[in-house]
């Protein structure tokens, strides 16, 4: 017990038919990111800095749904959001509607450190980014061929499944019959839930958390999900750091990230008990997952979806990268 | 003792005790009027979600509160409004930010709940959504009042982000407008069946950065409702977000077994710094509480057993 710990995720809700190469690619990326974090932690980099640098790596790699490789809006563009929280003083920063900032998590960090506010969005956030001199690119940079293809499928699926509340029984359409699993109204093969996140407790027991995403495939412009909302997608306190992923609306209603810490603070549960509790009791009908660390050096992952891309490691040498249960 | 209950606020902050009559009376009158509206609606059996929405609409329309018409201005002299609404039983919720022409932001938040599978829409897209649904929009100038132009000027002169209610020591010529006794508005309601709802709406901070989002549209921060209680918070948005204020009142009831009053008092005392926050809350049992750690909070409440209160400063 004690010592540093780190966890990363690349999204909850995984297509059971995901090709093996893709599973392998994902595990390699998660491993690489974990190792980046571990090297930093061994050099006494603080939790908040480790969270940022690991998420930057996940944003830069086009594999998951953040930064480059983000899911596309209904117009085929990318609109990203992110949040970061430093458990020590519960400082936080968040951004939404980001279209040209290469690393949204770093912009969220700057909102926390360099602005009088906690949350900036759309053109105001973009202006702030320019004033801060962060790296700016064209929106095209974030768009990958894979996602252009996915968007097309999502649009076709939506023309059949126009009301996400209607169960998928008796639904025609190639994509819909691949698997009966649905998340956020889309067949899992198209859903692309792969929001990324990282939680860290450093050698001093300081916890931090961060989450970054392009949001839902084929989303309405201007739709904000759970990832930039403190208490929903991201939360950190003196006791723990939490990052969530999955059905955004379910995570918001559940104030999922905040609740992990709240049950530890108010019910005295330990990290494992807290994560089990919120996954079991707070998610109603929604599918989601989360990663969490405690100030005691523990790390826990929990999810009620069929799989979550994840990796975790602790100072005593434990390391695991996994996708399924 | 289970009956209906309602509470509403017009903002917490550094409201000076010597607030002149001409600033105080219109707001007290408005609070009374909104309370009466809410009480009639509850008595006539309207669901709490509808009641919370209609009361907040009324507060948004009133130019002396920082929501809808009368919203404070961004650093560019524009209006960017935000709101959220939540129904306790189902936890359905909706939020909007960055509105510039929608007359009643709270109703747009309600529409997000009713007409989309999403929870939160913002800026240009939220405005486009409003138009697509025929929601009432006007030219942005409608929302801008001379008092707020003056407040912005004053804030820029002090070159700081100003909590709505910060009582400044302004140059004489700004004294009239330097009061800033306006704030976020909100309403919470419960019916005798224990159905709960919360609604909150605001223009944000005077001189805020364009694109700044506060606690008001963040579910769990400015607004929250579940099967136990409904909460609407007001004050320094950044602190309310960090403190997950609205959610924490409910969490303390659920996880620590505190009563509504104890939970709300705890949050206002412990989860946020002094001078930063107030809230109104009702419980499924028809209880009401309105704690604040600022100089004052414009507030009003009523319960079915006949209790009612309209106040600004602490009662004792």
C-alpha cells in the first residue's frame, strides 16, 4: 500500500467483433502510454503533470476517440472537449467545442492554471488558446479516414434507428445485425466510444484525473457530453482521482466521477468498494466504465459495459492491460 | 408532514445592508410575485418540473436579476446566457450555454430534455436548435440593460472579474450602478407525492471571458434533483463547480443520512469558501432550506402548511 499508481483508458463499450489486429493495436498504445506515465512517476513528476502528458499522447495517436482520430460531428467536422482536475486543492479546468487546438487536455490545464475561470468553450476557448500560444492546426488534422467511414455508417444506422429509445428488435440494416449491443442509440460496431482518460496518484499521495474526447459519432454540433463536466466525467479529491467513459448522458445523471469520491468521503468505503458501488447502483440503464486511483496507491477499474480498453500499473510492479472482463 | 414546497432565489452575494429602497423593493416585489405564481401552480396540481420552469421564466423576464433580460455582460459587452433543469424522479436533465437571442434559456434547457437524446447543447448550435424548434428569440440588445453596461464599465475599471454581488468602493459617479446586487436565479419545487425538480438560469459573471461557462449549466454543480431533494445553487461559479454543490447536498443525505437542512448547511459551510455560495433546496418530505455564506441572498419560499418567507439578509 502506498506508492504511486496510474491507470489509463481508451473507452468503455467494445464491439465484441473487434478485429484482433485492432485489439492488439489498442493494447500496444495503452502499454506505451502506461510506460510513459511510469517513467515520469519514477522521476517524481507530479500527478497532474503525468495525467496531462499521458493524455497528450492518447490525443496525438489517432487510434482512440480524442484529439486526432476524434469521432465526427454530423457535419463531418471534429469538436473536442476535455477536463482535468488536481485533487490536492480540487482545482479544475475544462474546455468544449475545440476545433483547432492540437491537445485539448493541455488547453484545459491552461484554463485551470492561467485563467480566472474553470470552463471555457467554443470561440472563447479558441481565442484563449491563441493568446496562450498553444499549438494550433486545421480541423482536417483531426479527421481520419476510418472515422469518415464510420460517420457514413452511423448516418445510415440512424436513418433506421431514429429514436434511440426504441429497442433494436426487428431492425433491418447490416450494421444493426452485426451485434445486438447498442450504446447511445447506435450499434456497438459504429458507436466508437473511445474517450480517453488517465488517473494518477504520485509518490506524495497526490491524486489527479483527466478525460478527453471527440464525443459521439454523428453528434449534433454543440452537443456537450460528460467528459468536460467536473463531477461527471472527471473528478479528483484528496482521496482519489476518477475518469469515466461510456454513455455520456448516463454518466452526467449519475455524477459518476464525483460519486466515487463521495461514497469514500461520506460512507467511508475504500476505493474498490466505492467503484463497485457506483457502477452497480448509480448507472440506472446506462453503460459506462471508469478508472480510479486512491491516495493510498490503489488502482481500480470498473465497468458495466462489455469491455473497456484499459491499463493500470502500481509502484510495486503490478501492470495489466486489458479489454474484456 | 408531507405537502408541497417551493423555494426560489435571485442570487447570493455581497448585498449591502444599506441597499437603497429603489434597488431593494422591485426585487422583493418580484420575489413575492414569482413565489405566488409558483404556489398557485403547485396548488393547481402542476408537476414540479413545470412549476420550476415557469418560475424561472418569470425571473428571467425580470430585468433586475442576472438571467435572461438583465443578464450581466461579457468582457465584450455581449450577453451569453446559460441554464439547466432537472427532474428528480427520472433524473432527466437538460442544459444550455452561450445563448444570445433566446428569450427564455430555461425553456430551451427543457426542450433539450424533451426533444433530444442529449443533455447539453451550447453556443451556435444551441441557438440553431432554438430556431429549428420555433423557440422565441429576439435581438440580443433586448437582454442588455443600462445598469449592466455600467456594471461592466465599473468592472473593467477595477480590472477584475467581479462576482455579481461584490460591493465595490466605486467612484462617486458609479455608485448608483456599482451595487451589483443581482445574481443567478433558480427555483426548486416538490409536490405532495414527493416529485422534485430544480431549475437554474444566469447571465454569468460581470466581465467574464467570452465562452466562460459557470456552474449553472453543469448538472451536479448549480442544479441537481433526485428522489430525495432538489437543489439550485448561486454564487461564485468556479467554487460551485469544484464543490459539486448541488449534488453534494443530495449525496450527504443519501450517503451520510443527513437531513436536508443539515446537508445543505454542511455544503455551504464546508464545501465552498466563505462568501462564495448560497442555495435553495426542498426535500421529498416537503422541507425547505435556504442557506448561504455570503452577505445576503435574494430568496423566497413557501410550504403547504402555510409557512412563507421572502428575505435578503440572514434572519438572525
